[in-house]
C-alpha cells in the first residue's frame, strides 16, 4: 500500500514538474499562417531552393550566394525580380501583387537573409569594381564577337559548353547574360568578369558588346528539337 | 408469483365493465399524448430542417473588387465574405475563389473547391494548371479536368461586371449537388453522373 | 467500523442492488474463457469511461464557436497547466478506443461468438463500432483546424452525391450553406450529447446481454452450435467446468485495462496532443489537409476509385457493408465456431486487414497527390547537374519552374503521382519524351500549350541526361539501325551519340 502510494506521488510529481515531457507542444502555433512566416531559412527553402540550390549554391539556376552578385545588385532590383519575376527566363513572380504568395515583408526578409545569413555576403569585393548592373552603353555586334573569341571561347567552344544555340539564347535574356558574365558562377567553376582573361578584367563596353553579339544570334524559331547538323 | 398477487389481479378482472373503461381511458391517454407529441414534434422538425433552403435564400451578388486587380490573361486569387453569415463564424466566412481574366470583359470565376471532394485547389501560373492537394485532381487553365479523380471540370460562378467591379453570384459551398446552379462546363469529363445533372 | 455496516445496510435495504450485482459478478463462466483473448471488450469500456472523463474536463474550457474554438484549443495547449496533456489523453484515448474496438470485433468474429444466441449482442456491437468511428470523426471536427475544416468539406462533398436530396443533406450536415459556426455547434452536439448518449446506452445493453447470455466458450473444432441444444450445452459446461467470473476471469480484464490506460498516458506524454494545426481560415489555400489515422484508408480509397464508379461506390458500399455485418449472425447463426473449421471467415478477416493496412500505409505518403511545394523547395541533386550543357541546365530550371517536380521525383524527392524520372532516359527516347511532354497522357496533363518550343527542347535535353552511367539511354531501334551504317549516318543520330557520351565523359572526373 505504501509503495503504491509512493509511486503515485512520484508519478504525480513527474507529471506536475514536466512541461518538459517530449509531447508538450512547442511554444507558438503549430502551423502558422503561410503569410506570417518570416524566418529566412524557411522562406528560402520553401520558395527558392528548388532552382537556386540549398544555401544559394549548386542549383540549376543562378547561385544567389555569389559574393560578387550580392555586393553588386541593389535591394530594389532584387525586390523587383522576386516580386514580379522574369517570366522570359523562367523566374516566377512571387509577390502578392503579381499573383504570387509572398508579402512585401516576406520578400524583404528574404533579401535581408541573403545579405546577412550567407557567408558569401561578407566577402567584400577585392580589387576592381565590376561594371554596373545596367548600362547606358550601346553594344557592338562585331566587337562583341571578338571579345567572345578572346574571353569566352576558351571554354565555350566545347560542344558541351555551347551557349550560342538559339534554344539556349531564347531561354535567357540580355540581363541574365550580363549577370552571368560579370558575376560568374563560382559554384560550377565559371569565372567572373575579372578572371575571363586573367589580368584583364572586362570593361562595361566589352561585356555589353558580348551580350549584343549573343543577342544577335537569336532566331525567330528557336527550340528546334534535335541538334542541328554541323 | 405469490397468491396475494394472484388475488389482486383477479379481483378487478371480474368486473368486465370496469376493465373496458380502464382500457378506454388508457387508449384515450395514449392518444392525448400522441397529439401533444405531434404538436411538439412539428416545430422541432421545422427547427431541424431550417438550414435546408433554396439557393436564392443563401446566394446573392457579391463584389470581388475593382477589375484592375485582375490583369488580362492571368488567374488571380480573390476573396469575399460569404453573404449568409453569423457573428460567431470567425474566419470561416472568408471565402476564396480563382478569377481568370481572359480578355476584355470575359472572365471565368472558379470555385476554390475541387470538383472531386472539395479540397482547395491551387493555381500554378507557370504550368498553367490547378492542382488539388488531396487526391491529385488537376485542371487546365480554363477549368477543364486534366487528370486525377474529378469527374468534371472546376465549378464556376456566374459573374457580371458592374461599375468596373467584378460581381459573382455566390453563397453556398460548391458541391456536385448544387453545381448545376453554377455554370456547368461543357466538357467531356462531365458524364455518367446523375447528380451532376440534377 | 460498525457505522460502515449500518450505512451499507441502510442503503442496501433501499437500493436492493446486492442481489443483481452478486449474480453478475459471481456468475459462472467456462473455465477456458478466463483467457487473455477475452479482455478487449472490458478494455473498450474502460477507454469509453476515460474518454468521458477527459472529455468532460476538456468541455470545461473548450468554446464550441467557429470563431473561438481554435483559439481555445491553443489556450489549452499553451496556457493551462497540463491542458495539452488532457488533450493528448483524449486524442490518444480515441485512437486506442477505435483500435481496441476493432480488435475486439475481430476476436469475436474469429471465435464465432456472434452465433446463436448472441446475435443481438453482435448487432449492438456493430452499431457501437459505427458510433465509435462517429465519435472519432466528430472529435476531429471539434479540433476545428485546417484539417478539420477541409475534412468537413470532403464529408459535404460525399453527401452531395446522394441523388435528389443531396443539396438538402449538405445543408443539414453543415447547418447552413457553408462550413461555419452552425456546422461546429451541430458537431459539438453530436460529439458531446447525441453519440455519447447512444454509445453509453448501447454499451450498457451490450454488457447486459453478455452477462445474461454468458461469455462465449472457447471454440473447439467439432463442437458446433445448434439452436435446439446450445443453451443446455452451455449451462452444462459452465456448471461442470466453470469458475465464478470474479475474480477468476476478472483479474485479467483488470490488468489489461490498466495497461491500456498506462499506454494512453505514455503515448500522450511522449507524442503529445493532435494539433490544432493551422487556423480554419478558408482563404489559406496553401494547406494539405489530411484526416486522422483511422480515416486514412478512406482517404486512400477515394484517390483510387475510378471517377465513374465513385458516386455509386460511396453511396452503396457503406450500406452493403453495414447490412452485411448486421446480417452475419443470421446467415451464420449456427455451426462451427472454431477458426480451424472456418476457412472463409479467416480468409475474409485477413483480406480485410491486409486491404486496410495497405490503404492506410499508402495514405501516409499519398503517392496520388502532387507535392505542392516540391517545385520550389526540392533542389535538383548536384550529381544530376554536374557536367550539364548550358541548354540542359536551362532544361533543369524548366523542369523545376513548370512544376514537373510536383508529380515526378528525382533523387528521391518530389511528387510520386507520376513515375520517378531518375532513369527516364533509359525508358523513353528523345522523340517519346517530346511527345509525352507536349501531349501528356496516362494521367499526365498535356503541356503543349504551356511550354515554348525552346522550353520543351531544353526540358527534354535535360531529361535525356537522366540515366545511370552504366546504362545507355533509350534509342529508337530504327535509329540504331541507321547508326550502324557509317556512310548513311544521319546528322541527328551522330549528334545524339556524341551528346549521350559527353555528360558521362565529363561526369567521370566529378566522381573523384
């Protein structure tokens, strides 16, 4: 009798003292409203990681954790891209105003997180300032081809690295090309504007010319299946 | 049984007249109770059946807001407050629907509820499909069934444009039973189901 | 201690319960029924009592209002000391009760206990099972979170399929045109007054008949039930080889009930309460509703029924199932009780159990549903991206951005509605891939209208890289014949060979 009473007391104490039981609900609501999620890791994982890769690297689409890129692009441009998307390059619109599900505050939380939570953002650019995000210069197709041959063709003449097919060029816009040339993709080994020609960083004009030349290769009917005969 | 009980039951049985009177009284009493019961039951049944109403009682024209919220060529989520409501309904009166602005004043307003079993379908503008999270119903942009278990396309609300605002005729949870009151799609998926037509 | 005796006598002379209780407690039962197989009924009754007690305690706080129910549950979870524990006890008690009732039913079926003269006991049991399931469903509704809201939607959609009166039935079920305050109050009345009242009444009648008709003897092969002789045989058995129910058989019931309650306590403490999940706001459409455990099998069934069969099945199958259960003791009221001599009964039970298990298991990972967030949250595995050409890489982006991933998994992540695409290139040639993407088919929507030619080409070129290194991609047999003639080598097939070789070549160093 005494033993069972004792056991009862212990059990009672255990229960009374245990809001630390494993089953005790975590603080806060179990499933928050989707528009109340402000945590960068969750927001990024739910909305961006699919294309841009975990932690902004090694994804199919552009590596957002690229330090050159993060130091180069401003908040307003990022905000606009996330909210309105770039449908010509398969970037969906995520903002409420454009039919997506993210609120303005959530988009700001994403941008803030990209800039503060990824180590890449802390690496300040060394050496030269890159050409600006947008340019007023006009590109020259002929000069662009020359720059391409000296700066890009080293790798891109390989058939596995070809970027001159109309299919590829119809799936990227000029700004994508400019971003890729300037910021590079260190996660998959593509050099940035400084390293394309070692020791000779590309100038704004050179980048603009290459983009203009690539743009001139676009055709009216891109996306023909099967590779074209050489 | 004891003898006393036997005697007690025997005594009144002797007087047949009194017995028939007792039975008559009992029957009258039962009848009286039946009348009272029916009198009570009538309002109770009315009370229980109160929610069963015609469409026109529940439905009305509701504004989804100005047209400029719905860019042409896109499908957007719109919300409205159900017209028939009680103060204690909380958030459950808020209702969502998908508005597809085809062009000009041509729209399609789809119910959020899957035509299969009423789960909330989600629009994916990239693949231009509605997908249902419950049993995998998929619909094309115009609401036609694309795949999965639904036997018809998405339910659609009647709509009209008044003063640059989009109005829909709504008020009930769309189901197969009242879908005929909504605009039924002329798609091939709508077949072999008596309740769709009714 | 004399006053105890006096009080007892005073009460007993008025209540006169001693006789019936003694009769009930000491009635002889066949010795071999004092078995661990006979404890489930009493455990179910114990769980019913537990549910009533915890239910009443929860009702002290719960607010049956659509606007406040969810808040009051969160308050129970977070602010009342051990409020969450009570909720967990009630929730797990419900799970255990359904499970024990099902086990009890299976045991009764296996032991042939439903045969003469216990037919009515079985029929009441069938209704007790239905009411237990009704309690489980209405209890899930009272949680009034997103799962409960859309669960009601599914219920209303099923009811709406009833011909002619479907619309009225929906209104009756919901208490109005939509799921709202009136819906919750009527489910509250069902869960708290109507079903528990009936459940208690039926359970008492059920127990009464067990006491009056005696506990079913252990089934022996060859000892068949005959209406003319059974009662005499049973009485002989209990009097010649019987023991008093108390304590001979009762102590096992006592231990098992205690163990079940302890199991409920442990589950409640370890796994905690169910939800409430998100708030019941129908404008939150980014939700993936799912029913509670014991309704998962229905959820799975509804996904697999062909559309044309669904309405008839939903309306006819439950009626047939209940009718079958009720008719069982009349169709098989006599004869062998032992499972050794009832192969069809054993087979039926095993079949039902396997089907139930398979459907429940399927519903835990819902292979029929698109994974709504897969396209934007599941990354393309690095090993599939390595060494891709720029076009193929764009194809991978198209694959994600067009929500292909919602239905097709790669690298073990993504939807399971369609086939996994990890080795799709070994199954389909480039032409077949293009056709499948554009025209759809086999339950896949057609993407022809939604993809530009470039997107299709890029997507297919990406899909064409999805094959194991040691397995070549599928090639048209006609094309293969062409490539064997060097002079006639078409441009198309030669580049194909090149393209198929190159990812492997460039992928090889990646492994190092």
